[in-house]
């Protein structure tokens, strides 16, 4: 699969979210605005958490909102949204992580692109120093600067 470039318009810094649903909507907004996903995909991401718990909390401070491709993905892509304030999630079973500030919203058109996107963004998610730099950001410019070396 061809790598998906993280365009500047898909990197966001937000003061806060009303709740975890609002955080997902904000993190998905660039994909929605560009027509890469439709509103049913956003609804499916929220419904999945309501039904399955906060399985998208994949590392300390990091959430990976996503749903199945057939729920409204038109084109593969992802966003990175950093919230100044932690976004709490309802605790799930065996869930040690219950909040996140870095949201990587993922949209894949099929299982192959899903695996390709996960492989591509795993470097971001696994790089604790990069996550720390994102958490220290106090502006959108800081977030862009932190991601500039990774997003090449």
C-alpha cells in the first residue's frame, strides 16, 4: 500500500473537548471535511465505544478512533489531534488507561489499507519522546513542529 501523507490540514491542536464523543468528532473533522469519510463513519466510531468500551485507548495518552471501512470510508487517511486537556473515557473491563490527549483518527478503505496505515502510524504511537513532545505542545505550530521529522 502506498503511504498516506499527513497533510498539515490534518494536524490539529485543540484546547479541550466537551467529552470523548466530541473529541472523536473533532479528530475526524478534517477527514469528513475532505470527503474521505462520511457522517456514518463518525457515528460508527462512537457506537463502537458505546458497545465495546474504550478499546481505542492503545497506549498512555493515545487514542486510535476507527471503525470498519464499510461504515463510510471513501478514501484512506488519518489525522493527528492533540488536546490540551485530557479527554476521559468510561472505564472498560481490564482498562488501565482511561484518558487520552493524542487522537490518531484512522480511516481505511479495506483490511489491506488498514494494516498499511497501522504500520505507518505505529512509529508515531510507539515513539514515546514524540508523544511527550506532542503533550508539551501549547499551540498548533508546536504540534506541527513535533511531527515535522516524523511526517516525511
